[in-house]
C-alpha cells in the first residue's frame, strides 16, 4: 500500500488537511524510487501530495495501486496517499469528508452516485485534451453511450470511465446436462423460457428445495435494482415520467414485477427465503450448486476456483445474455466506475490528477490481465488484443456491456432502491399483492422526490 | 474498618442442602445453550472455506485447518490493527476507571443541589444515537488536530455515561455513616475515597474495567469515521474490510473473530476473581 | 486539623457547623464537602460538555434545518417534524422501536436476574458457567450477526431442532411475524450475560447473615428473595433497566446486518432509519429530527424510572 512509512509523525499543530497530507507525504518521499525514463515536465517541479480513495475489490484495488505506484516512480515529485474502504462505506466516508473539508483530491465514484456529486458541484469537469483525446466528441465516441450519458453534463465530462459491465446469466452446464438440456442451444432467451428451463432444473425434497432452478438476489437493495431495472424497461415501463413522478406502479411496472415474481410463484423454481448469499458473495448459492442459473456481474476465474474448484476444473459453467421480453433481444443493467476529481482543490493538483488518470488508463490490456473479466468502459485499445480475445466467452461480456441499459439516474437513487427492496420483500416473502406493494413504493419515492425538491 | 471488611466478606455460607449436583447440571446445560453460537464460530474457524455455508453443521471438523489463523492474519495488517485496538481500549478503560469513579462517587454521596438533574443530564448523553453526533464530534476532533491519531479515536470514548451510572449505583449502597465517621475523625476526602469507598466497590470496578475495555474494543462506527489511513485502523474495521473482500475465505474471518474475543476474555478471567471472591469460600468448588 | 472532639456524632456536627464553622475553615464544613463532591464530578462534566453536549446541541439545531452534508444547512423550521408525522415508514419504525425496546428491556432484565440468581446458588462449576456465558457478550458483533443469520436460516440449526416437533421449516427472518421476535431474542442472548455480571456483583454485596437471620426466622426462599434480595438489589435493577433500554434504543448493527430492516419494514428500528436517512439519503436534518424524537422518548422513560427507583433507593439504602 502506498502511504507514508510508519515513522511519519502527524503534526498536531496544523489544522488543515493539506498540512496533514504534507506531513505524510514528506516521509513517503523516501519511498519513491527513480524509474526509467522520467518525463521532462516532472523534473524540477514542486512536490505535490494527493489523497486518492477507492473501494476494496480483490482484483480492481491492487491494480489501481500498482498503476499509481508506477506513476509515482515516473514522477517522483508526486506523492499519492492511496486508501481504500469497504464498498458500502466509501460513499459515507466521502460524504463525511466533504462535510468536514477532509475529502480526498481524487477518488473512484460508483456511477449511480454521480448525479449527487454533479448536483452539488463537488466534482470538477475534466479537460479531455489533457486526458489524451482531441475533442469532447472523440471522448464520448470512445465509450458506450449509456455510460457516457452518466459521466457527462452540458458538454463537459466529469468522470473518466474505468470499469463498466453488464450482467450475464450464469449457467451451471452440468445441471443442464443432467436434465437432458444443452446449455449452448437451450439457454433461455425470454422470460417464459427462463421459467420453463428453471422448472426443469429444480429438484425438490418434499417442500424443501434441494436445487433451485433459478434465483433472484434478495440480499441487498442495489442488487434488487440492478436485476429488476432491465425487466421494467423491457416491459416498456419507466421509473419516472416527464414530471418526475414515479411510475413503477403503472401497468408496465406491474407486468415487470409479475415476471419477476413468476419464477417462484408461477413456475415454482425459486425459494426467495432460502439463500445463503452474503454481501460480498451474492452468487454464493450458485457457487455451491444450490441454484442452476443466476444473474451476476462478471465473475473472476480465481473466485470461481476458490469457491468451487470442481466447477473450474471441469469448466461446467457458461455465461449467456439476460432474457428479454422479445426472444433473443434481452439486455441487462450496466453500471461502472469513474475516476473523478474533487472540485475544491487547486488547479495545479487537478492537473496532476489528470496526468495520473491518463497514465492509469494508458494500458488497458494490463488492466484486463489483472482484473478480467471486468470489462472496461473504453471501446478502443484493448478488445482486439489476443490475450483479451482468448478469454472464454469474452464476447458475452462485451455484448452485455454494449447492450445494457443504465440504472435510473436520479438524485433519490438510494431512496428508490430501498423502496423497491421493501416492495420486493413484501411481494416475495409476505405474499403481498403486487399492485399494492408497487403503489406503496411509488408513494415513498414521490415523497422522497418532493422532500429533495424542497431542498 | 475491620467490621466493614467483615460485613463484605460473607463469613458463613448458607448451606444449600438441596441437590447441588442437579443444579450444576441444569446450570451447565443453560450455559451450553448460550454458548452454542460461540462453539459454532470456533469450529468453523478451523474448517476449510467451503464448509462455512453448509446448513448442516459439522461440529467436529473432519479435516482441521489451523492454517486459517496465520493465513487470515497475513491478509491484512492485523498485527497493527490489534495493537491499535489494544492501545485505544486500554486508555479508554483507564480513563473510565478514573473519571467514572470520581463522578459516580460525587453523584452518589455528595448532596449538592441538582445532583439528580446532573445524573439525568449525564444519562442524556446516551440517548442520542452515535450516527447523529458523528459529524460534529468529527469536527471537534478535527479542530484539535487529532484526526488519524490515537487521541482522536480515544477522545470521545474516554468517559462513558454508563460507567458513571454504574459507579454511582455501586457506591450508593455504601452506608454513609462510615464516610461521616471518617470525616469527623479528620480524614481528608481523597483518603476517604481511597481507603473506604474504593475497596468496597471492587466488584463494580472490575465490572467497569471489563465493560469499558470491551465496549471500546468493539467500536466500529467511530473509528470508521475518524480514521482514514490504514495504519491507524482498529480491528473491527479490519474485520469488516476482510469480510467484504470476497476473495477471502469466510472461515478465516471466523478465525479473526475468535482471536478478537481472546484479549477481553483474558481480562475478564483475571478480573472476575474480584467479584466472585465470595464463591471461593463455598468449599464445594 | 479539625481539632474537634471525635466523640461528636455526625448530627451534632451538622448542628454545630453553622455556628462554629467559620472559626476553623474559610468555607463552611458542609460547603467544603460539597465543593469536593462537585470537584469530583467536574472533569466528567467538562468532558461531556466538549464531546457530547456540544455535538448534541448541534444535532438538535440541525433538526430544524435541511442539511445534506456537502452544503450549508438551511433553516426550515418544523418541516422535518411535519414530514415525519406524515411518513408511514417513520410511524411503522417508531412502533417497531417501541416494541423492540420494551421487549428487549423486560426480557434482558428478567433473564439476567434469573441467570445471576442461578449462578449465585454457587453450585459446583457456577463460576465456569458464568465465564462461559459472559463469552457470548465478547463475540465481535459482525461475527454474532453472521452466525445468527445462519442459525436462523429456514433450514438452519434452529429449524432443525424443531424437526421432531413437526415443523418442516420456519422462516425465522423472512416472515413478518417472527422477524422482530428473533431480533429481540438475539439481543437478549447477547446482552443478558452482560447484565448478569452486574447483578452478580450486586448480589454479592448483600451480606449472607441477612439471609441466615431470615432463614432462622422461618422465611421461605421466596420471601427471602422478595424482602431481602430484591430491595437490596434495587440500585442494580435500576441500572439494568435504564441501561438495557438505552442500549436497545441505540442498537443498529444487529438488525442492520441480520435482516437489513426486512422483511418489508418489519425490523426497521429508529437507529437504522437515522443512519439511512443521514448517510444514505444525505438528509442529515431529517435524521437529526428522528434522533430528537428518539431522544425525547428515552428521556421521558429514564425520568420516569428515576422517579420510581430513586425514592426506593433512599428508603432501603439510607
């Protein structure tokens, strides 16, 4: 981890965050080694110290750390204090940081939080030329439209996209073979097929499910949103209408929720109360072969191997696309992460951050090697690389990324997610009426929107 | 003074003629029922990663995996985390012992006006959940320049209203006549405190020591807020971070949890003599 | 230094002090004692003023504003409170919280007292049983939540124990009937041993000769308990009831991790709502208003307890 050596003493006399950073930075200067090929502009410059925060992920975080270390070697006048926090806590640390003037200079933003930072003017616009693009159009062309829409505003880019991926349907091909199906041909392409296939895959022992054919994630609100969002859009529904009123309870919304509930209620292929999933491992039921199909983000091979070595060795799993309302035209939710810059820091630090980000993203193949199969947001510069092409089912991941729809961009995203999560729990666990539950959820969201508007 | 001591240490025992062995078994059964989750945690900490989520528990592991412990420790700077927790908890324990006893004594035995009101006010500090006072407390610590330091983590925990209340209750039952007599005899207030009050509330002091150590040992929300650098993290932050990293076997997380119970348990084992002294005279043990 | 005859009784000293005090000290004898008492309490009061009351007053002030943490607070008067009253989620959560606090407090006190009495019978191995039970309080809260989530799985250990009774599965945490009782159960499991130790410390302070005398007088065990143990334990009972209530009012990680507030809203308690409202929805002003409501509830409760118990304290102890 890049930070000061343990002998750095915090100066208690200075109150400012910058003083704090300088103290840490001075000791860390000793850690910087001179690397091959210094860039000209780095010589003779004043020392710059920055704090950079990201969330913890066993593949993504070490890669970021590695790239930042490399940058510091090439630019010895720059000291970056690299810190990471649990995924769910990063947003909170950032809020407290902004509230108290101790937020980091640069950080990774989960993209559903972008509207909040943008609305409150906390992140500063990026100079795309400094990032290596000739124009704003060149920048937006290099990324999937769904993504760019979330990171740009009024003709300016505010986030430099990192990873961006969609969900695939992970199949256990061994289970398919057991019931006489062929995963390559019989994978479900619409929701009815999903139900039928799941029903065939289900094994019950009395009232207890030995194996559930398919399962929706029930453990956390973000996953409820991510998995339900595409169903709603596919049914022609929308989260909000033009006036900002929540419309999840209209006919399309009810249809979408009925589809979602059908796996358990109509096809009897799912037991919503029976899951061993945890926050870090929502796909645990699938790993332990208690479930044959599960919608999930790209799963690193090391994780599959760690959780189910047999599955890895026998390679009896496959990723396919999300089912759709129209056969073969399914799509999932896509979301990602941006590198952003704190708007409250001085210009010289912002420039250094631009250079840092440009450097981090200058080797996308290296990123892929370390963090596969998390796909990058960028279109160019890596997809045609042989190492990338050799990855099993890489086309599925890229297709999921390109087809997918964005999560709703709203300032009350968290309230929306919580309301939907409650509604889904009521419907699936307490057998509530779908329309009633959705009406309640919509009312909650409208209240939240009204409260936000009042400010 | 000697009469005082005699009154505290029960000179005779009320003989329980009624079947002590049956009582022992019943009590042991009850204790076992309580302890089942801990047994589960300990057993699981020695299992291989995939055993963690099996709904039928294997109480005695068929294959032992003691390497979970060194593996778990190596995945994060746990040595440092435990050290930080230890320093913080020890300081908080000491602070509580000193200040809570003083304040408890003051509230119990000195009748200055509005003592009841002050007690209510002190208790009121427990009525607001920590989340709401998180940001302003952070700002106070920030003003002192104590972010990311031991003082910063210890600061708000140094005196706990529970402790004040506990000591007040413990001291209230000491008959005031002893104190008055000592005062008439010319003893100074500090001497009264040291020689009369403290020995009589040893059990409560032991309880306070264990509780304040344990409460600060487990603190999560406050260190999460005030610490932004890895080397100052306390172990609960490390434990949560560890669990959130899906690459780590969850059985190793149980291993760290088991390790975390040891220091407080040791402290309790040492101090519980102070208030179960009376048990020792039974002769039945 | 007093120079007075040590044969004087405290009451005489009190009577004399008014007239004779000024001959011996600058301050009145009684005042000097009071000053000492105040001095003992002072460091704690100062500490609280800086670290507790300051933030608390700030939080109260905040409840009349709209504050999203990243811009300046904006005064909105009673809007937050009005919104809360109109919010069904708040009302449901309030009811949940009252049920939770009430259930936990009563059960914790009763179970802790029962356990302490059981340990106090001093049968062989009692000390070891006490230590084993106390261990349950030492488990890190994250581990507690993880473990209980598995034990309370519909097909988990607790359900398996009920197989012989004919229950195939019980949806402990996902059925709105059983979810809150389960959370209360886990809370009692975790905190009863904590308070058991407090009660043991209190029980030990009761001299055995009181019991011997009563026994000789022919009192039954129940009468001994009712007339000796319980009154002398009053300070500790007061402590346990108040502290258990305050603790359960603040508990947040347990329902948060075990059920996340679900199913639906069944186990959402005010402390969780405060956390979500403040840090998830970035509505600190509203979170502060919810806290003020919680604060008022606990304040009333504690005040009532004080009136109930402190009178008794004086009667039995003095």
